[in-house]
């Protein structure tokens, strides 16, 4: 995986060694808080799902998830563990019918984007829709499951036409090769059928934390720094396969190379 040259000041080696146990505990505590908060919200979402009309549940569900993730990032910054620079996404916050496409270096990528895009839906693996930490909230927010390609496209197009946003990681899994993994088909077909533009977003990091193969318990160099920047916008075309190849090449050339 290619990462950008983001650097952060670090304490002297002796102090860093002495701080390691506390830093490890602080990181695990943050993950525990995230998991506990997610479980509590999903219990609430389980109760709200049959009570709220679809559109109300969708708005409440997506806004609550975005707010929860923003609180997580605020806590991580206050604790000195993580820094997220994602203010560029605010320009997209209220734009309806938009597909946001990003590279996928870490397990935290969806948390970065959704925190700033409260009207967005994510495409989720069908197995995650059975996860008690995620499934009730995802169903309330009307996130889109990927068990049926035809159903995925139909639901995504309906959501975009009704004014929603769609967050997509076309690699399908976290990046494992320099640049980006091969893109999976679907996003440009959705764009064509919904007549929705595709806004590219680059996630840059110098940290290996929660990249493919990195265990949750392993402490990386701190602070963990992520930066989100907007890329080019692509309009839908009647040749979705060619457009997908063009976007993939654009990401491969631009990952890890922030604009000056």
C-alpha cells in the first residue's frame, strides 16, 4: 500500500518507550468506547425501526451515525491519539444525488467520510447486516447491502434520485498493493442510471493502522494522522466500464500525492 509522506512530531525515544503501555491502553479504551456507543445506538435503532416512517428513520439514522462518528474523532484528537483533517468534505455536505468515491487504506475510512456527510448511505457487506454492532442502525439508515448486484444497483439509484448521497470504496476491500486495488464494477453503472456525478476523494495517511492485516490490538506510531482531500469530479456516461477504468487510473496516479 502506498501512503503519503505525512509526518508528526514524536517525543524522545526514552519517553516514547515509557509511554507505550499508557498509549496502548488509551487506544484500546477508544475502540471500546466506539464499540459500546455503536452497540447502544443499535439497540435504540432496533426499537425505532418499526416506529418511524421510512424517510424519518432514514434521516434520523444517518444523522445519528454521522454524529457518533464525529464524537469519536473529537475524542481521538483530544486524547492525542488520532488526527483527522477532513474539512474538505464540508463542501459536499448538502449536495443531493452525489456519489462519493474514495480509496480504502484503512478500516476507519467509512468513519471519516460519513462523519462529515450525514445524508450519505454506505454499501455494506451482507454479513455485516447481521452484526449486532452495525445491523439495526444500518437498517434504520437504509444502508445498502451488497448480497444482490441487481438489488444493490436498484436501491442505490433510488436513494440517489431521492436526494441521498452514496459513499463507495470501489476497491471493495482495503488496499493491498501500491496505489489502489483493481476497482470492482458497479459504481459507474449506478451513476449512469441515476444520472449522478461521481466526486473522487483521496484518503492520505502515513500510518499502517488498521490497514489490511493490521490487528486491532497492535499499537502503531502515534499520533495516527489521516487527511482527506477532494479530487476531480466525473460526470456519468453511457460507457460505464470505460469510465470505471478512467477513474481507477486517476486514483492510481493520485493516491499519496496531495496537491500543493
